[in-house]
């Protein structure tokens, strides 16, 4: 080995060990830098023999070797990074769903006096008390107060749901904007990194920054990264490419539908997250398209059930003004097939307007449940009055409105103070085709006759009672007598119409409402419980994914992170190697000096 070889070996060793010391120093300096990946220098033996046109290493079987830097690399495990990003995406999605649903759970909480279940139970208690004291004005005032609390609770929950939806929409728009910025940043870093590689000086700091950017992006979207040495990272979301080389496809939020949709650029393809995961954007899309509309639908359905059940019972009762057939609740948005939580309100003006007392219903003789009874009299079962429709019409305009049970007031009268009672009707043929004569014996003992009544078409009526103020009680007879069953040969036919008195002691409507409201309390409890279950599931998913992420992150740190203790130990070792290499040079210099002095 020549003296020159000693110089070459020593100098290359100094340079190589110096590179390792530089890398170790860089690692120690960036031990706390977020996203920093440890640098590693690999050394390998190298030949320093120089041959050419005018120089030779002498004997061909003798070579002098030194050391050189084989590779300067960033330590990174792509599979671990991908697993960490996936766990982070799922954790963020569960956290966002838990956050939003947690707010909703608080609004639906069943352990407060202002809860929906408590309001329904309060309405049930109020009507139950009224059923026992129908004339008590305090009980009636209490019912109104509890009913207003119920409508206020429905309105408050509807408003809270609306606010949550709006806030979630705004958060979605903000996250989409942030994601677009990160996508553009990855595309820009791709270009920067590839330019540096093409120049022969890899930009590892930019690569660290790119990995950190993808990590931040995974919090928002379920992004997958694939490294391509020719154009950097290719990022995909839900199978769609969002970054390829220096090109990025930005996301957009389409607000034209009933619910917002996240789309990939101008492709028209919608991002549709699965049942879980998907990052914050996936969670928000799921909340806006499924979860929150589902809760809103359940709340509206419960409100609709309350309105329909209560109204059905209330219409069958009479209030203290003698009015019947009125709804207790109304949807202020106008007539519709379904009532919504945010639009229901009271339809009664004051305590006297609450219909707590029962009125008779059609269909049973004896006046216990019957509003209108048609007796057949002399008619047989197969003809004549057997086909008479038990329909009464009331109104000065003669309109043919059906008188049902709800139209009978507690005093047995119809609206407009038209009195009830039993009307005996005798029918005679007057020899004119399509016409009949009617004699009416009234409950007050008076008699009236209507001759030449046209019964040749449907809708013909006869007046049973007229109170002189334009309020009349009429019977529709056109359909019953159009068949000509009453003839001169058969003689007069008779039948009776009875408008029964109500049952003043029957508070069935109030008790029915109490029972219905109490039954519907279960629906309110179930609604809150369902949301609570979803909150618990989201918390469990968040905890599980956080544990996975922490475990994978620990593995990443073992592979790629910086241990200061380990790096300091390596630095001491490298210092010793540097000193040894320097000693080789010192020895070579001394040998050279000795040889030169001998030569002199």
C-alpha cells in the first residue's frame, strides 16, 4: 500500500464519517420537529485505484480500498404510514359524529323538565286532571300551559336541529376548502421534490412536509397515497384520483339538492362515504344526508302522531261554548297531510275552548252513542227507508254538509242553536211523478208540511226545523225516495229522525287525549335513546381508532423517529471513527515526512 493510498483512504474516511456526523446532528436537531423522518447514511467500501493513460496502480492483483457514502436516505415505512392515516381518518370521522350528535343528545335529554318526554307526560297529566274536573277553570288553564310547553319543546328541538344542520353545512364547506388547499400543496410539493431529484440533490425536508400534509389531509378525507418515482405522490379518495403529479382535482359542495353533496371537481361524481369512517368530511356528509334528516323525520313523525291523535279525540268532544268538531292543534304552515315539529301550535283560544265532554256518535239506538237515528216506521227492510241515508244538513245556504257526532253540542242542539229531538215524518204520494209530500211532526208538538218535494234526483232535502234566523236543520231524502217506493196504492209511509242529546257527564275525550299523550311519551324516549346510542357508538369507534393510531404511530417512531439517546451514542461512536480516520492521515503525513527526509 502506497503512502498516497493512505492519504486517499484517510481522506475518504473523513468525508464519509463527516457525512454520518452531519446526518446524526441533523437528526438530533430535529428530534422534536413534527413530521421529521430520521436521516440515515449507509457506507460502503470503494476502490481508490487510479488508472488511466499515464497512471497505473501497478500490480493488477493489488487494490487499495477506501470508504464512501453508498446511500443518504430518509427512513420511512409506507405501509405503516398508510395504516396510521387510515386510523386517523376513521378516528376523526367518529369524533365529528360524536360531537354533533352529542349536542343533539343534550337537546333531547329526558332527565329535564323541559324534555320532550316530560312535556308529553305533562300534557297527559293535564288532560287526566281535566277529565276528573271538566268544569274546573284551573285545570283547563293547566292544560293550555302544558300544551304550549309541548309545542314550544317541539319548536325548540326543530330549531336546534336546524342550527346543527346549518353549522354542519358550514363546517363541511370549510373542511372542503381546507382539503382543496392541502391537495394543491401536495401537488406543488410533488413538483418541488421531483425537480430536486432531477438536479441530483433530493429535498428531504420537502418530502417530510409532503408526508405531513397527507397526514393532515387524512383527518378530513380517507386519502390513500401511492408513491411514483416519476411524478411523486398519487392521491386517491374513494377510488377517485385527486392528486397526480402536479395536478390536483379540487372538491366542491353542490347545494342544489335537498341535502349538500360533495363532488370531485367537475366530474359530477359524488363522494359517498360508507357507514363509518371517511374523515371529517365523510362524517359531515353522512350527518347531513342520513343522520340528521333521520332524526328530523322521527321528530316530525312524532309531532304528526301527537297532532292527529289529540285532534281525533278532541273533535269528538264539546267545549264550554257548545262548539264541537274542532282541532286542538294546527300546523301553522297550512293544510298538509303531515304536521311538522316546527309548525304545530294551539288551535284553541282559551280554556273554555277545550273540548273535554263527550258528544254522541252515530250508529247506536237509545241516545247513548247516537247523534242521528233514522227509524224505518212502516217501511220494510228491503225498500223505502231501508235505504235512507242518515244525513242531516245545517246551514242557511242549504249546503249538504254531513252532521256527524262532533257537530252535536252538549245541550243536544246543532250549531246555530238549532234544537235536537225526534221528528216523525209521514210521506205521501201526490200523483205527480218524481214528487212527494212530507208532513213533519216536530219535538215541540208543532207540525209542518212540504208538498211537491222533488225526489227524482240526489241531494233533495226537506226542512225539519227553522229557528227563524236562517239556521235550519234539513234531511237529505233524494236518494232514499228516488226509487218510487211510495205509491198511491201503498198509502203513506212513516219514519223518524232523532237528534239525541249528549251525555254531559262523559269526559271520555279528555281521558282519551291523556291516554294517547302518555302512550306517545315512549316515542319521545325512544328518539332520545336512539341518538344516545349513536353517540356511544361514535365514542367507542373513536376510542378504538385512536388506540390503533397510537399503536401504529409508535411503530412509525420506532422505524422513522429520532431517539436522542441513540443518536448521541451514535455521535460518540462517529466521533471516535472520525478521530481514527484523522490518525490515519497523521500517520501518512509522518511517513511521508520521514521518506522525504531520507531522500534528502
